[in-house]
C-alpha cells in the first residue's frame, strides 16, 4: 500500500473510528514496519520452506515446508508492527560448498542452517539443501509471534540419487528423515534448539544443533561417495542439521534437517506445513530446488 493510501486511511479515522491497515508482503531482506493504525486485525505469518538436495546424477527427497501462524491482534495508533519475512532455503549444488540457509532480514536472526559441504576429493560433488528462514512479527520492538521454517533434505553420493535413499527435510515442528547411513536432525522445541544428527558409523559428519532463532548446519561429507546433511529450519528455536552419509558405505546419503519451532500467541492458531513449500525432489535435475519464501498479511477484522 502506498504512503498516500495509508494517509487517507488515517484521515478517515481522525473522527474517532479505527484506522484500518491492509498490507501483505514476501521476503525482501529488510524489515517491513507499520505504525499509526488502530483496531482489530487478522494477522497471518508464514515461515519459509527448506531446499532440496542433489547429486551430480540427479535429485532425491523433498524438503520440509514452513508453518503458518494466524490470529487477531488489537493495535493502537501508537503501536509499531514490524515483520521479518523468511527466505526459502536453497537447493543443493553440484560443487563442494553447500548453500547458505534462508535469511530473515537484518540482525542475523531467524536464518536457516547451511547445508553441509562435500569433500574436496568427492568426484561426484552434490550437496544437501539448506534450511528455510522463519518469519517473525515484532510488536513495539518485542518478538510477538514466529512462524517456523522447514529443514533442507540430504545430498546424495555418486550413485543413482533417489527419494528412497536420501533423507527428507522436516516440516516445521517435525524431525528430519534419516538418509542411508546419515542420521536426521531433530525439530526445534518450545524452549530449546533441535539436536543435530548424530555422527555416522565412521564417527564423523554430525549435524549442528539448532539455536534460538537459527537452524543448525548440516554435516560435512568426510570423503568420496557420500552426501552431505541438510540444514535445519529456523524458528523460535531452530531445527538441528542432518548428518552426512558415511563414505565407507555404498550408497551413502545425507539426512534431512529438522524443522524449527514456532511461537504462537495465546488464542492464535499454528498450522505446521502450511507456510512456504519445501523444495520438491528435482528428479534427474541438478541443482536441487529452492524452498518457497515466507510471507505476511494484515487485514481489518
């Protein structure tokens, strides 16, 4: 909505009535804020989806979708609403370095976990997908609601990469899925980040734990013929990153990252998996598919 339209709304409410706000938006990498409005409003925020993993021979499991948090908020003219919208996680790459996690604007918070890297001597280089960024609503500078993001799915080895062997990313509020010889990252909880996927049989490749607001990093591949781990989804508490596969096993696929947890105000509704879509299995394509961005909307009741 333009500044002129907002000013007209304010003028219409000058006689003592409510000053309604109608606005919506997606990921921009910047804060979007509103002030000078009043009345009862329906607010909906959606977290982003994770990215799907790949190998040089094609793609595998899908990534997790983000959450939707919605409810009624009564605002006063003096209140400031600020939205930080999550970016979709990135699809796996044909290269050594896993993609960075989905962003959520300034401040460095609510970012998805980066996917794990593949080893320099891995001649079939393909990485996992990264976790999506969460979407946050702040009221007068305080975090009021958070819609969590989904985790990225695991990467594959040099063999025929398919959805059966690679680990799917967890939807918001859900654990990732194990890959062949790779252990999944766990979902973020109400008051703690999700645990990273435990090390594989060779004792390496563990995923990083989620933290407050940020997803954990996927596990790095220790050698050839193993897929890296998917990044955890961001949230009020982030999901853990998935572990990599074991280069001593064939086939060996990375695990999915866990989804983040949401912060849901009293009386509001949380729907896990109803936010930005997780990256789909890319079939025989490389790279993997990016997750869908988050969003927000505000409208008078």
